[in-house]
C-alpha cells in the first residue's frame, strides 16, 4: 500500500445515491476498507452545516482520507484509483484512458438525469411518493436514453467492459444508472434492444462490489 493510503477513508453519502455508489464501487474494486457515514440531502431542512462545510453545493458524496477532503465523485474515484494499491481502474494507454473519461462524461452529462430522474424516478418512484408519473417527461427522455445506450453498445463492441479488456471507472460510473433504469418498464424495454449493454449489465451484477453496494431502491432478487 502506498504511503497516501495509510488511513481508512470515509465516504459521506447515502446508500440510495448513484454517485455515492460510484465511489463505493471504486473502493471495493480496489479492496479498500472504508467507513460510510450516511448523509440524506433530502431530509427536512437539508444537509447540516457541518456537511455543507465539506460540500458547499449540498450534493453527495464527500470524502475524507487522512485529513484530505474531497468532493465530486469523478475526482474522488480517480483519487481512489491513484492513492490505493489494487487493480488499475484507468487504462495506462493515453487514448484508451481518454475514451474511458469520455464515457464518464457522457454518463454525467447525458445519461444520469435522463435515465435516473426522467425515467426511473418518474415511472418507479413517483407512485411510491404519492404522485402521478409525468408521462410527457418520460416520453421526452427516451430518445436521449437510446442515444446513450447506443454509445455504450458501441463501446462494448471492443471488449467485455466499457473501456475494453479490463474493468474501469467507466463501468463503475455507468452501472448504477443502468441498474435503476432497468427497473422502469421503459428502461427494461430499451435494454432489450441493446444486447451488448444487457450482457454487460448482467456480468456487472455478479461482481462482489456491485452486490455489496446494492441500492435500497432496487428490489430484493
């Protein structure tokens, strides 16, 4: 283990959070023991002043390691990959690494809101919350969801993982979004059209890191 990895890191976030899960997946894949401190940003009154001192934008997760504080899941997961021993989660090759970073950016910029908020939340969570699903919002999201899945399908043509022959941060970033998307009937239908993505999703679901970080929003199987 490198000197930077001497202490146990702390993740401040929520088990239901896609972005908290991304960080937890990275830690688990690196074999790093960590502590999860639950922070519910949707609690009445919002996050505490203490948490806002860690993350001024009131988002999750935040992170601390040996007194070093960090927020934004992309920055945290890359730090985890560099600071700790274990399998590399970014390719050594410059172009392959650029492709992985491109996929992460696509997930953040286009897939997350579309798949999670516009489709999963509106179809699955809205009835639980006692409101009607916004059908127009779901319908409007489907074309972008198809575009994202098409990009992921194309990436998977080069290997079993999104980055090619080895698991990378791209897989850990995208999986929590796909896991929620498929719980909506529209999401399950979309995945049926992209067999490469569905095969990848099924393989990811078998990984110990994925099982250990299972979202409470996913039903028991």
